[in-house]
């Protein structure tokens, strides 16, 4: 009898195997791997563009003249429809799990990102690990069509560039979908997105020629940070202000800053190796007050003025100058965000929420207003210049006067 | 000395995995929806409440004297009354839960892993596996769980450890934002599901050598699973913040999707799924075993195994009927605790009260 | 798929019954047949697309008042 | 029983006729008639090649001719004082006598005596003791069992010098009449286990036993259907000796160098004799590696299928792109591709095994390198598939026991099917069922997966890892 029973188990297995076949199977060569997607608003419709890898162009025996990626685009009132409509143009199913970049044009961002982004959260294929950016002054579709020289796959180029620049050049914000999701669900913080644009001749930039000589005709660039209120883009931060944003959000890993030499002509450049900001909310006279404790460690990277770096006094003066210039940047950044845009992208509201949950309940409703008008931001700095690099003095000796 | 079928170790692991069961994937969302960032506090509260409830179960267990639980119920409520109560109990609680778990599994797989696969195929495969392990009897289940628990533990630790670097303690704050009330309310959900199901362990008490062993096992497994729930809820809130947790269907799955360590240690959320299949497997095995064992006992069948296939079939066909769509399911999650109170608290309470009344009566 | 499941269940049950008949456990068979038949009946009804009530829907409507009540205590 | 007569006749000639008839005039039967002391007729019977001619000459014929001078000498006197052989017994029935002759003894009959003498002088051609072919070690004893039962028991006894070591022999197989010896330590091995084994073998009705596998199938419990080996087999005497000292029973079959050990647990198949001859840290790590190899051997192709057809989102982007590029133009689905390559490899492997040794190597080179390369070039399969298949194949050799590699190879196909229908879910269910199956198995009353489950604290020390000797005396399941 045991034999029968076991054969029963085998029967079950065999039946499940043979009978219904493979429902959800997707062979690799049936997939169009989408690496980047763009959303443009055209009238009342969304124009969704996707950048799909052409796998034969990726293989070793690639045929030289084919572009490594293809761009499909389609218009529909909703994202999902547009994506599905694309199947009429491509033999492969768009596979979204490997999405690296999602780019929206400014119009879409200004109309509200919640709606077009909903699909990317809901769909089971999309993973919450791609970056989102706003195409500044360009169409998202153009961004996808650009031929990039450094990497064969433009989307990977963008992805890596964003990662690297966030690590070593502060004025960009690599916002991935998880962070965006978080900032959108929390009350006391508003989202930001990095801006992306193309410099140069777009018409040539779309052709393979763009990657065929050392200097490209057109290239992308991450420029500044877009500031949102709720889910609508309301403005842009310039380079300095973006840097301020990153300092305050404690997202500076490393950056460089140009500082005027104290008492001399010329500038010197510091390389920030460590930056740490603590946000300390407090209530003074019933008004919100926040203290930002900024701790910075930096090295001198470049000196354009004639100073004697062996002199501790000079060095201290430089340190002070560096600190002052940082303070100016931060204050300008905060001022712009607070007074001009009046949207709390720094999450100061969240900080109050964490520390004073009761008070927050009262403030929650009118926080945007309070942020703009009542909030006092105080900054305290602890700026340390440490090292000089391989050489000590400026190469040019001070000529005898 | 009674015949020992389950060792303490086996029983502890089995019960733990049973309790983790489907809750591991679903419960963070439920708790966080109610208690926001304080949800992790609901876990110890529920655990404490559960330990109190266990005292009641222990009282009953003390009275078993080598009887199985269903024999005990019959001896208290009489042949017909007890039998009827038990049949209702079994069909409406362990068996219904059995079908719900199957359904949960199907919903998860078709929802986030393989949307085009028919749920029936998923049910069939899992039920075949569960049938096979339960058919081997408690002994086989015990051995299997002993082996697989380490796989489970390994995966669990791997996941938790890999999540810790991405945690942001700010998301845990502020504590007690809305006072203790939501925490208690949230803890009810956890207390009811899965901890009321500990009443089913009474059916297994007769498989242990001593009742004392059974008690330690139940407490230990509660602590173990409670600790894991705590860790999961805590880590999940810490990584993706309460707003997101409450808004995604399977937070512990979602959270792993966001992980990328060093650019290569990423995209391993399938581990969560595997983890979950393992717990579901043992959860189903316990529910099926208890259902068929108790039913066979009530109807005085020679072999409880003869009910396995019919029960699996019934479960297979009831599963699609449990809820027509996800919204009904969401809604039912809120009512479910109050339904299970009937079985997790009222039923044992009645048994205990009548039992002690009769016991005292007999002594006088 | 439903049919496959039915065939599997039936063949499995029949194999089981051969053993049970040998052991003369007729009581077991009766129980088992009852459960199996109700299961298969449900399956057939589903195949015929008969609208069957949802279980959890019923439970929800019956116990919603309690949950509302408790939730009101805690809010 | 066969139809030759049962008792000896008084007349030598009658006996000769009877024996000739029983053996059917086989040409290798030597009948040497001698007349001692002029009147005493005796007959010597032996099988040429089975008995050692030289020894017969030196220890039987020469002494008889020299020493017997009394024509009335009795067989008993000859037995007691005339022969130089060490093992001489009296034999009463012809059946017994012929059985002995068939296994290489010499039968001596004398006119007027209705019984005979059996002189054990086996001397057939033996293979010499060489290094183990199936489980060679780098460090450790190099000898291995051979086809002769006695040599084999000696090899074991040399390692277990204990008076409690029991060797008992039974003969099974109505035609092959194979000697099967049990070796165990009295008082260490469970008594009912030994009894049980013997009973089962004695009850078995088989015609022939040529190798241990015959016994294995007879002993297989209760017709339980499994593809896993429930008895451990090896040709290494040190492993067997260790097993005996752990309280297990070794079953030695005449005519085969493979010895069985009962009871057996899963972990035995992952252990190698060498684990005990290397530092324990290293051995433990190597064991973990073997478990990994076992898993890879079983799961690698199915995981490949599951990942590339269901869970592409689990593959890192760059890898996915290069996989996609490789799969461009491959006409088959991944499942068929895997099936094709795995089967090709199994064929190659089988061909390589059965081929004459000299050609075998050429086949494997042609098969693996040329076919693999060409298949990729021709875009029939993707390059990664070839890598996966190779890894699988190599892993299957890392499992020290060939017996365990077999179920692994079978299961691989089942897992591939599951992966092709249900992806990782299918594989997980497969693993759950597999583990359940393993946990349901018993090998002679010992759970197959012990000491891991059910957990045994003392025995665990030599299960998955090898603990140092000072903390882990090698005692396992049978010891009670």
C-alpha cells in the first residue's frame, strides 16, 4: 500500500508539472528590460517613454551600428494604459523590475506627481529602488533619447552619475522611490527631486554620433534640486542652495567648497571629508525654533592665494573663513526655501513631531504657514580644517617685497 | 510514563513556526495602520496578554490526565453536547483558519510574485506537501520542523542583520504619540491572530511526555515568536517609516526589496518569500493535523489519516470562497479578532468553568 | 485546474479507501466520503460559476459591531 | 535441494559415479584416485582453480603417500595425524561435501567409509589489496576490500582487536550460495538489530547474490519507496571498522569488495574517511562544503531556470543584461535548454564510465569541451547554461558517496520541472517534501536524519561538523 501512496504523491507532482504548463514564465529573450522611463504631460495625457535595452547590441558579437537602447513612447490618459499600448510597437513585453531611473518633465511635476507615480508603487514588477528626477526645461523623452558616451546604456550612466555625484559633489539629491514614498507619507516633510537637464545640441545628441568623438555634442547634467509642496513642484534650488539642502539633511558625504582667502586676493578650496548635521528642535516663547548643529571636517585641496600655511594663525583664519562662507551658503539656502517657497523640505516639522508630539498636533494643520513665518532657524558650526594634502605652501613662493 | 511522540524541542519549533505563520508577512501592516510608529510596542503587550491567557489553558491542561483534549471536552459536556461543540469548534476555527491561510498564500503569490499563475495550482502544490508531511504523523512533522527550523532561523537572521544598517531610529519616534490606546488596540489584533490559536496546542498536549513539558513549550514558543514579531515590526518601521509600512500590503517583503548593500547584496526578497513558505507549511500542517485528529477523535474513527484528503479537498474549494476581494479581506481582518474570541477565550473558559463545577461537585 | 484537483483528490481518496476497506474501518469511510463529497460539491458549484456567499464577509458583518465598539473605547 | 544423493555410499566407485553425476562431468572437477599402502583406495576430489594445487600436493598427497603404511588406516587417523593441512573436517553427507568442494575445498573419500574428509585449501586467483577506487584519500590508510570474504574480515579484524568482535556467516542464494558475514561488536551493537538483519536475510528467497545491492534490496524496509540509499556501502576497511566500533553491523558479501553498514544515516554519505585523518577545523569546513556541493548538484539548474524565467528581478541588472544577451537567438526555453544539457551530460558520464578506460578520457574531452563549445557557438544553448551544467556535474563528484550522488541526480530533474512550473515556490515546496521524505525514512530503527532530527546531543558532534576527538568519541546511533 505504501507504494500506492507514494505513487500518488508522484502523480500529483507529475500532474502539476505536465498539465497546466508554465503560466507566468517569461523567457529572457521575451523581455524588453526597461532601464529608464520618462513621463511627459501632453495636454491631458501622459506621454510615457521607456528606454529598453536592445540585448543583441549588448552581446559580444554586437553589430556596430545599432543603438544599445531603444526608446518607445506612447500617449494615454494613464501610465498603465500607455505602457500596455506599447506592446503594439514592440515584440517584447516591457519588464519593469530593473528600472533604474524615472524622469518626469517639469509640467508633470508641477501638476502633481502622486498620480503618475501611483502606478510605479502599485505594480508588482516595479521594485522600490530606482531614482527619480525631474527634467528641467527638457522633455523627459529627450532625456531618454540622449546617447551617452561613458556608458553604453544611458540609464546606467544616469544612475551611476547620480550615485557618484551625491557621494562626492553635494548639490545633487539622489532620491530613490523609497525616500520619496516616505517623504510623501509623513506630514512634517516635503519631497525634493533632483533636476536633470541636457546641455548642447540635442539633435546631434540623439544620434550615435554623439558617442563617437571625445567631446560630445550634447550631455546631460544634474542641476539643482526641485522643491515640492505636497506633491507639486514649486521651484528650483540653485547649486549653492542645493548644497545647503544636503548639508542640512545630513546627506553630504564629501564635497568641495570655494572660500575667499582671508585678507588676501584669491580663493582656496576645501574638500569636506566629513559633515554631520544635527537638527535640534525646541520651542521658544511658544514658537518653533530649530538649532542646526553643523559639524564639518575638511582638508585644504587647492590654494589660489599667497598665504603661509605653516602659520597656525593664518590657518585658523582660513578655517574661520571657510566656516563663514558655509554659514552664508546655508543661511541663503534656508532663507530661499523658507521664505520664498515656504515648503518644509528639511523635515523640520518631522523633527518637531518626534520631539514634541503634542505640540505638533496643534501645529500640523498650519505647519506650512508656520514654517514660512514663525520658524527661527539658528545655526551653530563646528568647522575643522585638518590637513593640507601632499604639499604645504602654495607652489609659488611669496616674492620678496 | 506516556509515550513520547514530540520532544520539547520539536514542539517548541513547531509551535513557533505555527505562530509566525502567515502573520509574519501581514501583521506589521495591520499593527502599524492602527498604532503608527508605536506598533512595535504592541508586540510585548500582546505577548503579556497571551501569557495571561495561557494560565487559563494551563488550568485546563492540568485536568487532562493523559486524555486528549477532545476526550476531555466530551467527558465534561457529554457525548452529544461535547461532540457538537467540538465539531463546530474544529470546523469554525482551526479548519477555517486552514482555508484562510491557504488563501493568504495564494493571494500573496498571485499578488506580488506570479500574477498570472492560477491560485489553484499554488494551493494544490502546497496542499500536496502538507498532506504528505501530516500523513507521516506527528513524529515526521516533529523531525521535519527540527531540521527546517535552522534553515528558517538562518534566513531570518540573515534578513534582519542585513536590514539593520538601513534603519533610521528617527522613524521610531515619537513614542506614545497618541497615548497608549492605539497600542492596546493594535495589540488586540496580534493577540487574536495568531495567539488565540494557542488553544489548539491543547489538542497536542497528549503528545508530550509530561504536561509540564507542554507548558514550557507553549511559553517558550510564545516568547520566541513574540521576539521575532517584535524584531520584524521594529526593523520594518525603522527602515521604511510607519507611513509606508501601513500603506504596503506585505511590508516585510517590501522592506527587503529596498535593500542594497554594497551594490551586490541586493534583490534577495525571495528569501522572505521562502521564509514565509516554510512557516506557512508548518502552520498548515498544525491546523490540518489538529482538525483531522480532533474530528477523528470525536467520531471515534480508527485512523485520523483517513480525513486528510477530504479535509484538504474541502479546504481547497473553500479557499476561493473566503473573501471575494482584497477589500473584504482588509475589512475582515478587523472583525476577525472578535470572532476568534469565541474560540480562543470563551470556549476554554466555558470548559474550565463547567469542568471545575463538575470537579467540585464530584468531590463533595 | 479545478478538475485536476478533483481528480487528484478522488484518486487519492480511492486509494485510501482500499486500505480502509481492508482494515474494515467503515466509519472512517463514511466520514471521509461525506467531507469529500461536500468538498467536491463546492468545487462543482464553483465550476458552474454559482455565486456562493463569502465566508469572511459573513463573519465581518456579524462581528463588525464588536470591533466598532472596541475601537470606540480605544480612540 | 538438488537431486544428487544425500549420503555417501560405502564403495568408493559408487561415490565417484555419484559425484560425477551430480557435477555433470564438469571438466574442472579433478578426481584423483590413489592407492595407499597397496590396498587402501582413496579418492580426492577438488575443483581445479578453486583449490590450490600446490598445497594439495604438499600437504595432502605427499603426506598420505609418505606416511600411510597401514592398509587398515581409518579416516579418523588420517584426519588426526596424517595430513599437513590446517583445516580438516569430517563430513557425513554428500550435499555438504559438494558445497565445500564448490567453494574450493578438497574432499577425501576412502573405500569402505561412508563419510569423507574435507580439507579446506582454497587457492583461487585473488586480486591483491589495492587502494580504494571509489573513495581514495590523500591521507589515511590505502587498503581496500577485495572480492574474498576472508581477506575482508581480516582487514576489519586487524583494526578492531577486540574479543567481542563477532563474525557470523550465513549462506544465501539457492544457486550462488554466497557467504554473507556479519561483523559487529557484541554488547555494543543492538542485539535485536543483529537478529533482525539475520532473520530478514535468512527468510529471503533469492537465487543469487552477486553483490551487496542484492542484500540492500532485501533488507530495504517495508517496501518503502525511496531513492535514497538506506545502507551505507564502502570498500574502505577503516570506515567499516569505525562503523563497527560505533555499534553498527557490517555486512560483508563474498565476491564483492563493497561492504554494507547498518544502520545508516544521511550524514554518513556526506562524511568521508579522510575527515577523521585531517584537522577537525578543516574537516568541518570541508563537510560544509560538501553539503553545499550536494545542494548545488541538486538545485543549480533548477535555480537557474527559476531565476531566468520567473524571478528576473532577482538578478542584478548587469548580470541580467549579459544573460539576456547570451540568450539572444537561443531557440529553446530555459527549461528545455537545461533538460537538454543535463541529459547530454548524463549520457556523456555514462558513456565515459562504461567505455574502455583508454577511450573514456577522449569521450569526456570530446563531450565536454567540443560539444559544449560548439553548442554555444551554434547558439543552441547559452554559455551560462553550460557553466551551470558543469558546476552541477563537478558538484556531484564532490559528494563523497556515489550512492548519494544518484538520488541527487534524479532529484535534479524533478526540481527542474518544479522550477519550470512554479519558480522558487515550486523549488521550496520540492525541498519541503524532500525533507519530509527524508524525515519519514528509517534505517533499521534509526531515523535517517538523526542526529540532526531527532536531535541527539552527543551524536551531533560528529554529524554536520566534526568536533575534536577529545570532545567527541566516535559513537553514533547504534551505540546504546
